[in-house]
C-alpha cells in the first residue's frame, strides 16, 4: 500500500472530503506558479522520499495480542534531518502522513530551520488504550522504526494523541536499544530528560503572536478585537489564553462536544484545557452554547480553527463572518474553501506559519540536547518571539510585493529556500 502512495492521489478522487495529500499537492502547484523554481524540483517535491509502514503488535492488558499499523512518511531532507510529529488517531493513513509531512517541509523552511519534513503515527484510538498499553505500543513502535529515525536523520515529536510522556517512552526505547542515552532523537520530551521549557505551549504561543501581528497588520486594536477559538487542547487553549492576556476578547472556545459563547468575553484561564481535564469546556458556565460549526460562523474579528483538519470547506466558507482566519490546526482549510476566502477578501494566515512555534521550539530543544545545556523559559520565549517575527516579516513582504494570499506567500518563502538548497546540492548521481 505504501508504494502506491508514492505515486498518485487517492483513488476515490472525491473532492468532498479532500485528503491532506490532495490539499498539500494543490497548494504546491498553485504556489509554484508564482515562482521561478525548476519544474523538476517542484515535481520531486510532490512526492515523499519514503514512507515506512510497520506492524506494531501489542499485548493488551487482558493478555490478547492486537496488531496495529505504524507509519512514518519522510518528505524531504535537503535542508536538514526530517522533522515532524507522531499522531495516534484512528484516522491516520499513509496518505494523510505524506500530506502532513509536506507541510512540515514548508513549515521548517518558512521558519528557516535546518530541518526537512516528516510525519507519522499509529492507526489507533488512544482513548481505547490504558496507560500501560500506550507505553508498550510506543516502545514497540520506536523499535520498529528505529532504523528510519535518529537525531541526525529524522526526529519525531508530539502531535494529535501523543504528548511529552509518549516522547519520553519513545526516547527511552530508542536509547536502550542504541546503548546510549539519546535525547535528541525526539523533541517535546519532559524538561527533566532534555525537553525544552516552553515547548508544550509553543504552538499556541506562536498562533497568538501571529494573530496579534495580523490584527495589527489589518489596523485593528487588539483591545477591541473579538476572537473565537475552535479546540481547547494545547494549541487552542494556549493561543486563547495569551490573546486574552494581551487584551483581546475571546468570545467562544470549544472542544469536541461544542462551544461556550459569551459576547462579553470568556475567562479563558477558568476553562479547563483538554490536558487539565478532557472534554470539560461545555461544563464551564456561559450564557450560550454553540456547535463547533456555529463557532466557525460567528461574527468575530478573528477565528482560529485549532482542533482538526478540514473544518473550513466549500460548504461553510461562504458562511464564515470573521475578518481574519488564523490556522492553529494543521490543514483546517480545504483548497476549495481557500479559493472562496480569497475571493471574499478574507485573509487566511496559514498553519505553516501560525503554528510553527512548535517545531521552532523543537529545534531549540534539539540544540539544547546536542549541547547538553538547558535554556531558561525566558530565553526560549524571547527567541521564539524573534523567530516568529522574522518569519512573519518574510511572509508579509511577499504578500505586499506579490499581491498574493498569505498561504501562497508562505509557500513562496519556503519553496525558494528549499529550491535554492536543491539547486546548490544538485541531483545525485
Ligand atoms: N507536530 C507539530 C507540528 O505539526 C510539531 C512537530 C515538531 O516539533 O517536530 O508542527
């Protein structure tokens, strides 16, 4: 199956629920039309370098054995080791991992990090696993893909359904087999074993920084800005709380069950995040509740989809009333919805810029692991701020110079960097 994935789009060909790979390839083709990168390089970038699929047997707590599928897609490493998260989710497919790995290549290039792109995961519902089962599954998965990864080769990180503890088990399993403690094999670990302070909050922090800059760019005052955030996990909750702290009025937040809504603004710190207490958002007292779909259509200044992919589609894009969309999740906007937003003049600040704080602090973590020297939280946050502003300015200049969408501008910045590296290195042999 993995081999087919290297060649073409998925066979169903449907546009109703566009796969991450279809979206990523369409975005690449569209952005490539704006720049002068060799066609051969663009063609190469439509394909991953490799996709590894492994069987991951797990002894369940009741003694039975179940076999899960593990995947690691490596898209491109011309600028440095492959980098990207591992998700534990029943919907994980090789195709989805390829699309997400392409976004990681662009994300690292937009941020000018010396990494390429990868993504992987296990087809499993983590809610069905006990903690001990999750640990055994993670350790066996680490062993099955041990030859594919490594601190100089491919560095996984947390993503949907995985967290710092998952990374700790993964790092331990890898280190035990290699015979040496190797903290740099994964990022997003607990700080006590080489993780970075501020890593967990980093994707949400970068979403907040980029939302703040977008608000400024469009001549709005953050104190008079209303915001709706879909998803109250690490990304959504940290973004909502920071924007709230900076003076914005966060009127709605949601989890998988729905949203709470208060036109006077919610106290975001009083609402439990998914990590603090799963699925607790609706239990927070608020004047109104909404569905997740209604949240996206609220008449607010900024809407931040920070839950799952494909939530802004051609079905609801015409009903969105926000002035600015800032993507917190990976791939929340389909290609068709993007075109509608562009026609309607609603700027979409893309995921590969907005949530790139996660991989940026992963890079800081990797540097700390190599040097065996931990940075203070203050240093991490200061350097993250600097990197985010630098990437924001690179993309903004492209928007202003080329009259392109924010997504195309971010792709142009990324593709130029990847293209230059490929041209300089040349094709071997
Ligand atoms: N999973 C995160 C992302 O999608 C972080 C990846 C990383 O830190 O390597 O950006």
